[in-house]
């Protein structure tokens, strides 16, 4: 029912009653948090009362956050729902060579130097925690007081190639976000370092991803075309065969619509990942609501439907199961028997 109507209060209340009856207070608390947000939407007061109802730092016992790194099973549970995995596989294979060819023909401009502006220690602590929970190598990080976004990650020239660089902007440096909000922002960005999401860094615009899909589909139709010949020479033989197989299954897709949909779906997956890292729905909603007020960021934007998607996802067994494992919720065998 919640998949159809994400505002259905009765469903959240029924879940809460079930979890209380089966002695699962952590899951019941997640339903409480979801009901708080749904209540604001029902009363149409999200715009001006969000910060008042969800005060930063409230309820520390209710939001412990992750305490162990996400394993591959957790990544799959959080990052694949609603995402077209065939597109993820195609973009992962072709985007690196696509960007390398683009850099060869149009070398990127060197950005202004930021190496002498280190990240403040209090922000570095939050960053280190997120990186540790992801189990990835932290990209170079710098502070840029002139950047409007709290954090941004982008490819920059490094040696003979391009490498991701994280830049912390004014909202983070001036502490306009609390630690949980900043962790949510950083988790969403650093999730793109995963191989199945790395195309978001390489090709952040839908038009670039659509071009990749167009080239692959066109090659299936006409392998002798210039684009097709480039694809064959740019990829390893095994990768080339996989791209051909994927493109054959994707040949009926509209490239632009498919690329926009993939970016939107992976945005929502990043929201779920950020929520699990912070363990605090209030912090996640505050960040998304600010983005909505600014007109949205990224391909999916910070619109109300994105917030509702995260709220409904927060009470699913998949997300609660991940939280229970990485937050080490107490195991209560009697809960299963009672249910």
C-alpha cells in the first residue's frame, strides 16, 4: 500500500503497532519518525515549520547511526531498488572510455588551486567516519569558502588522467549543517565512488549518458558506423561483448528518458544510503527540504516526491534490515514467534 500511496498514515500506524507488539522498538521508532514527516506534509507546513519540528541534534538515542562498514549485501539492498541495472552495467563499461576520449579531444581546464585550503578538523572527523563506513579510499578533500554547495565531488586533472576531488563549501565551513546533516550530504556524494555508480561522476549530465546509450544502440544497428568502430577499438574484447549484449536489450529505450530516469533512481538510492549512514530521518529530510526550497540539486532535485520516497523507504524491511545489522540492534527471538 505504501508503494502506491506514500502518504497513507494508516499503513505507518499499522506497522508501528506491529513492531511494538513484536517487541521491535527500533523499527517502531522508525515508523514514528516517518509519521512525523507525513504529518507535516498532511498539514502543508513543510516549507516553514520543518526546522521547528525537526530540531538539529534532537533525540540522540533515536539516531545512533551506522557502527560498522556497509558490506556488499547492504549496498545491493540500498542501491538497486528502482535502478535499471542494465543501464548501470552499460554506463560502468562505456563511461570511462567515453570520458577518456572526451578529455583527449577537449582537455579539461585546470581549476583554481585549492591544495592550500585544508578541511577543518571538525569536518574531517565527519568525513573520516563516512569514508570508514563505506570502506573506500577518501579522495583528496579541500575547503572552498566560495562554493555555494555544502560539498561537491568532481573529476579534476591528476597526473596524466582525471581523479575525483571532494570540495567542502561555505555551508559546511560555516557550520550551517549539523554533523548528521553533513554526514548525509557526504554519504550521498561518496556513494558515487562505487563502480556501479561511478558513471555519475564521469558523466553527471543526462545528455552525456544519453549519448553513450545512443552510441551503443547505434552500434548494434550498424557495427560499421564511425561510432561503432570507436566503441570496438576503445573496449577490451570481453567488455565489448558485454556492451553488445546490453545494447541489444536496451535498443528500444529512449536514450534521454532512460538516462534521466537512471539519474533520478540513483539519486534516490543515494538518499537511502545517506539515511542508513546517519540513522536519522530528520536530518535527511532537512537536507532534502533545503534543496527543494532552492529549486533542487542534481538530476532528481529536492522535490516533495523525493522526500516522500525516502520516508516510505525508511520503514521497508530492506532498509530496516540493513540498519539493524550495521547499527547492531538487539536480537529478540521472541519477536518472530509473536508475529
